[in-house]
C-alpha cells in the first residue's frame, strides 16, 4: 500500500496509486504543496542529469519526501487538466533513477515510478522517499547547492539550514547505532555463550514505516516465504536455523512476533535457534553454531564452528530481512552480525572439502571478527564475514566463493584476511539490491 501527498490531499487511506486517484486530484483542483509538484511534461531523456529533474528530486528529499506528477497542467498552483506525456518506456525510467544517483550527492535511492493512464492521457508519478542523509546537493555552474521546497516553490538552502541538516544526519547515525547496539545486546542476552558459540544477527530499518503491525497470519506468511528464499541462497548444505523454530505459530512478544525454538530435546538442542520480527520491521536471529553434531554420538567443541553453519545462518537472516521489508514496506536497514563466544579456547572456523571431509587441524583461530561497514556502496551494499587470521594458513588459498585446498603455501607472508562466502555486516543494506552479492 502507498500513502502519498495525493492521498493526503484527497483524504484517502493508504492504497495503490491509480489513474482514478489522479483524476480525482485534477477534478478537485488539488494545489501544489511542499510535498506535491505538478509538471506538464517529462524532462528530455538526453542529458537528463543537466535538467531540473535532479534539483526537484533533491529538493523533495531535503523536505521530507513527496511526489512529482508529470502530465498535469496547472493554473495558480492548482491542477486543471490532464495532458499526455508521450512514450515512457523502461529505458526512460532507468534514466530517471540514474539521474537521482549520479547528479545528486549523496544519492537519492528508492525512487518509486508509477505509470498511469492510457493513450492520450499518459502520466508519470515519481515518488521521492523520505531521506535522512540530507542535505542532498547538486552541482550547478561550478558550485554545490542544496535545494529545498518552500511551499510550492523550490529555493536554495542558506548556510544555517545546511548546518542544521548535517547536524540532524549525524544525530540520526548516533541514535541508529545506539538502537542497533540495544537490539544486539537484547538478542545476545541469556545465551550460553560460555559453553558454545552463538551467531547473533540483528537488523533495524533506517526509517521505520510505522503502519499497521503484522498480525499472526502475516507473520506466519513472512516466515514461510523466508524459508523458501533462504534455500535459494544457501541450499541444504548445512544446518538452517529456520528449521529449528516454530514457523507456523509465532508467539506475541514485546512489540514483536517470536518464532520460538523447537530443538528442545537432548539430541536436538545442539541446533537451538530463535527468530523474531518486530512491529517496526526490525528482525533478529540467534542460532547456536558451536558444538554441532558431527556423528551419531559425536559433537564438536563449543568453540568449533562449521563454516556451513555460518553460511546457512546468514542466508536465513538475509532472507528474513528481505521478506520482512516487503511485508512492512521498509527499505534500507542497519545490520549487525557477530559470533558470541566467551569461553577460554580460541574460536575456530572449520571447513570441509568437496567430499564433506573436514580439514582437521588446518583452520586457524581468528584473532578478531569485525563488521565491515561500507557507507559508499549503498546502492548495492555488500557484506562479508571477515576473519582476521593470526598467522598465514598453509594449505589454503582464496578463490572467490570457496576456500580451496592447495599443497603450496601462500606466496605472501603478510597477515591475511579471508572470508568464507557469506554476508556479515554492512551499515546500510537495501534488501532489494544487496542480496545479489550474498555469496559472490
């Protein structure tokens, strides 16, 4: 469902943006506002970054978001009639999205482009999302400027306004970090991390969409979709945490739905897992990854982790983010993933060969595990589990997705960093784009 300035002006509840809704706005003579702009024609597709389109988008983003409607004639700021904008194909739509990225700094992501009407009355509605990365600047005539909406007009920000927006951006990042820390600490609490290692993964939407919360059936549907999506990412080559929670009966918690652990027996407790979906779109996953079973009666030590357990856990987590984002209409997420272990033994990641035989004694205990934050690649934020090794690992070398066995020692003796193809942490992650990088 969508709620835009058109819905607000017409007094409508959230609903899809349709041709009939635009007709009602024109018939009612809806007036341009801070979050609504009428345009008679589309900007030319050639040289689009040099037109006023980036300026209009940046101004909307700096003013809390809004909609730009192409295909409506106005008089004294009020809509008077529909006009045809002409042919509008997929290439044109990509040009609009590209201009919002390459001609604006920082870029404005997440433009929603709606095509309305038929031949002779075609219209295009560009929905600019709320942004907390302001001020968004554009480059004109050798200078950077920050446009902003002033009722129905677009003006340039003064120095004091720019200062205030930068301060608001930094405050938001601090508050977001505090919220993520709190969520991570809450998820970590109560785990027996002194006996076995736990994979803790949490994600919080940067701009939570505070709409109607998911009911039990909707939460159940999200969890069911997550299982199918996670198997696409990682297959059944390891233990998936989602296989050890109650997917069909999520329990109500404190402003959240909780998929409780079902691995409660003595012979299944080694794969204990917990998953929750919060009403604001946040998600958490806690899964025991240490001391997994390796035979009928044999178990690994609490500080030994199979790499496949991490890969499957992260696949489940990334799938959970995507399905929850779709259900709650959220976009960008702050993500934090870590392995909790407070025992005395050094944490060790174990890997297997193509015949499922474990490399016994060759995995080096990682000196540290840390989240790799990437503020510059938000259009396709990628994430990876980076393990800083304490010494070179003879017999292993990097080869993209997998760590392959080699009889030759590494050519470099520098302190290496290796990653076992999975997704770990990125400060900004877009569910719609980040997943293509999941195991690349």
